[in-house]
């Protein structure tokens, strides 16, 4: 059987428009094989969508030319905006890269150098302070040892001397008693010279007395360096002390006025109106006392004296005299008060009527006081710099109160 070849038309009948679309999509000779397939397909699909949108606009627009123009303008503006955004993002990315590569890298390198120098500085300062403190410790311990040996030698000498004196005196007394009890009255006349010699010998023994030579000199343990370090540690350390003291209104002199909050004391040349009698009030001197009684622990308080050219700050016993114009009620002029005084540009420490001039480099705006009861130490310092102005060690035998006097403008206890 002879097979007959049948020729089939592979082209489907369709409209010319559809045929053109199909030929555009699948016509391989017009495709750019150097571009990725997805890019080509995406571009082709996008072109079809744009063409369809254009055809639709032409069909619906009364004037197709005007619609095409407006669409082109809108598309161009939107494209320009996207370009601008992309450029800005690119510039921002470049700035971030430079910041990371240059600024942060340089900061990291600088951080290592600065931190290393800071550590070296801390170690150097601590080492210098430690060495100075160790040397001062050794010096003070040796000084105390020498002073202790001196006092022990004095005690041994005194003990030997008075032991011998006691032995002689005992022998002399025993001899005299024996003579009195065993010698007849008639024979005592003949023993007058012997008795007189023994009595003279007894008188020569003398009376024992205590002297400062028998005590350890407290100055042997005094050190400005150690005191300053101790004060700084107390005032600026993690366990800094503070006291909430106000002025005691009952003690305020008629020459002074007290603020409503009880923290500011102001001087008046003329006394205020007479007030009811109060045994706690100073009636002549421009004094006032604090409200905090101190007999244990460590206390510190700061007084703003920048407005005053004449004042006193310190402590006193609660038994300080309050009445009269004598020295008994005058701060620093009796044995019951210890004050730092400022008058006519001069600074001094006053106690029991004695003044110790103080060398002050600059006028303090704020003066701090530190009372450490365990060590029996009272310290005055400049609050702004913690510079020690003066310190005193004394055996305080009773409770103390903050003490103040002002004869020029005002002073304030800071809180």
C-alpha cells in the first residue's frame, strides 16, 4: 500500500494582530541571546503591558496625542524621582562605609592608646602615693619608737631614783622611830645632832612630780601628709561623712537674725527687739550654736562664708557660758571653744585666748569642718579644694556643738 504524504498547514488562522503578537514573542532571530532570559521575558512582558496601556488610552481618550504626552511626562518625572532616591541612597551608603572604615577604625586605635595612657597615669599616681605613704609610715613608726624608748628610759631613771629615795627615807624614818622609842629623854639631848642630820637627809629626798618628759610626745605621730590623705579619704571617699546640722534658734544672739529655714545667720549692728530670757541664748557676743550634739562617730559640715568678711566657725562644749561680755562667752577666748577666725583679711585658729596665724593662699568661699571623735581630731578645710587649713588633736571630755559668730553680713550652713 502506498502511503500518501499529507501536507498540513501549521499556521492557525487568526487575526493579523494576534499573529503579530505571537511572532514578536517567539521570533528567535530578533532576541538578544546575550541578555538573561528572565530579563528579556520581563522586558517583553513590560513592553506588551505598556503597549496595551497605550492602546487602551488611545481608545478611550478623545485626543490620543494629548493622553500619550501626559503619560510620558508622568512616567519621566517618576523615573527621575527614583533616580534621585537611588543616588541619595548610594551617597549615604558611601558615607557609612567611610565612617566605618575611617572614623570608627581611627577611634578604636585612639581608644587603645588613650586607655593605655590612662592606666599608666593611674598606676604612676598610685605608685607615687603609695611610696610616699610607705616612707611616711616608716618615718612615723621610727619616730614613735624613738619617743617610746626615750619615755621608757625616763621612767626607768625615775623609778630607780625614787626607789632609792624611798629606801633612804624608809631607813631614816625607821631610825628616827627607833631612837624615839628606845632612847631615854635625857639621852635625846645628846642625840640632837644625829637626829637633825637624819631629818635634813629626809628633807633632801624631795617631792615626786609628774612632768611631760614622762609622756609620749603627741607630735611624734603628727604628719601633714597622713592627715591630708586621711581627711581626703574621709571627705571624698565612698563612705564620705556628712551631718545635717542647723542653727539652734534658742542660742542666737540679739545681734543676729536667723532665716526661716534655720540655715542662714545675718549680722545686725543694732540689737533686735528684746526677747524672752533664755539661758541658752548669747546676750552680748554675736554667737550662735548648731543643733547637732557630737560625742561619738565622725561628722562633717560646710559653711558658706563667701559673703562675710568677719566670722568664726568651730566647736565648743555644751557648757560654754552664754551670758555676759567676758571671755567666758567669747568664742576662741576660753578653754571650752576651738574656732577658725577670719577678721580684717587675716585667718587664725583660736583656743583658750591663743591665736595661731594661718597661711591661706586664697579666700575660701566655703569652709568645711571635720570632727572625728575616735581620734579626737578637729580639722578645718577649704571645701572647694579639700585643702586642709588647720587641724588640732585634743582630748575632748564632753559633747561638742558646732559654734559660729559673725560680725559682717551673713554665713550659711550648706545642706
